[in-house]
């Protein structure tokens, strides 16, 4: 779940991290009043859940409250990457001596959060890490015990920051790490963290992403921010195809057919949930395939749910074939998924042998499932064929190459 910048600022401020003077406005008049309160030149920032605000004209500058109102009116009517703004952030312009980056992300390989700090703020940290790796300090920490200021200090000092800058930046990074854990974040970053001419540090931008599954645990935070229960906060609005995927899942309580995401390829995917589905999606792309969608099916779904998901994918414009693949499963019956996808093909008037490029689901009741697939001439494989090999065969099928 993503937060708007003005919400991220609230989270940061509540954690005891200093922020530049700012306010959130939904109308030009509100922007004017906030600029009057700041009583200094301001920056008007579009509040959208997408990047590219500056290039699109969504960041404007104003020297007076009247200019702030005019610029806010312009920004409020500006669409950026298909998004209309929730409002505008009216932020004070500060005298910046140097820009830093402070962030915390989850390291999926180490299974731990990691603090990041750089003296090259204001640009993407990925770019800094690639071009100037020595300018990025890193430090993993436990999410079971509270991170100490000392741990944060070590990260900052590793890139050569010393003196009062080190002393003042240390509690900011430590507090950012603590809020990351406390609020179940997957990303918490301040970019830039500005060192002012008077020696103070203030956050002049912030980005926060929270685990979707943490919504129940984080109701206090969400209510304080005014986030509604129905807000999904995705990077873009769900497409009709993706909404239809939610309907398929909602029609039957058994199993799951979720995380349906639309792409523009020609190979439809009905793939197993979790890490296996991500691996299979990446494997298709690695072999030159063009996925038409991402989705996850599992948890012992009914024939109806497997059929519904397969029909949805088969009917997506541009889909030529589908690949039905999972890792080894224990609680999802292979025969049920086989019945479902074949039923979908038949009800839509397709020959399963032609429309299903590959079926690779080893596990419970696989012998029964393989008998069904064999009856309809569908190519299938067991666990002796790797997921990457199954993906390769599916891609070759759709490219017209004999497997």
C-alpha cells in the first residue's frame, strides 16, 4: 500500500523527524492560506501516486500567496501518467546546503531490513548505488529488537560523514528504521534529506510503502491519516480485466485466484501462487515470451474458480495460448485445476490441445489430472521437468517452434 507524499510527511513528523514547513491543499484557496501561514516562497507539488511529477509540470514555485493559488489551480487540473492529483502539497522553499538520502527497505535475500544513507541525495538511490557505490552506506538490522542509534551512526559514518552532520543525521536514520518496523513498511525513504545552511537537517520529501497485509494491524495509523477501508492505493487504477479477476475470486470461497495484473503480451498465464508464480513469470520473460497477465491460483480452488480464471485469461484480447504452471503443490489438487482449464477451453469453443501450451502442475492427485489432460491431448509434464524448462516449452509453442 502506497502513501501520498503529504501522508508520508505526517508519518515522518510523528516519528520525531524534522520536516520543512508545509500543508496539504485540495483547492487553490487552501493553497493560498497555507502559503500565507508559511510567509515565504513555496513549492507546489502534485499529490499523485506516480513518478515524473517534475517533468510533467506537477512541481511549481511561487513567491507570494496569490502565485501559490494560481499555481495550485494549474497543478490540480494536471493529469500525470493517467493520475489526477488528490491535492497539492504546499511546501516551504528551504536554503539547502547539501542534499542527502536516508532510507530503509526490506532485503528479500537476507530476510532483514536494511538502512541506506547517501551524501548524494535528490536523485534515485538505485542510480547512485550503480554509479557511485562507495557513496551509499548500508546496514542490516533485526526487526525483532529496536534498532539503536549506534547502528544508524555506523551506516552514516561509513561514507565519511563526520562532526555535527553525523551527530544530527544519526537520530533521523534511527527513527526512520524504527517507524519502518513499527508500521510494517516495505519502503521508508527521505529523499532529499536536506542539510540547511544553519546546520539543521529537515525532510523535504518522503515516500512510504506499507505491506498490504498489515492494514488490520495498522488501523490506528490509517485512521489518523484518513485512509478509507476501500482504498487500495495501487500505482494505477485497476483495469476492467483486473477487476474481473477480483470477481472470479469473490464468487467462490474455496482457494484463491488473486493478484490478477494485466500486461499486453500474447501468452496467458494461470500460475501457482507465491514465489513459484513470480519465478514462472520471470522465466517466461527470460525465454523471450510476452506474458499477457500475471495471476496466482492455489489453495485448493474449486473447478469453477479454476475455470473462471482460465476463461478470463483466454478471453483477454491478444491471448493466443495459455500456460498452466505451478511448483510442486500439496494442497491444490492437480485434477481439479486440469478440469477447470479444460472446461474453460471447451465452453469457449477452443481445442484444449491447441489452446493450452503447457500444463506443469505436479502434486496431489497428479495421476488423475494427467489422465484428464492426456484424454484431451494437452501436453503436460511432471516434477522431473523444471519450471524454467516448462516456461521455455510454452514460449516455443506460442512462437510456432516445435517443442
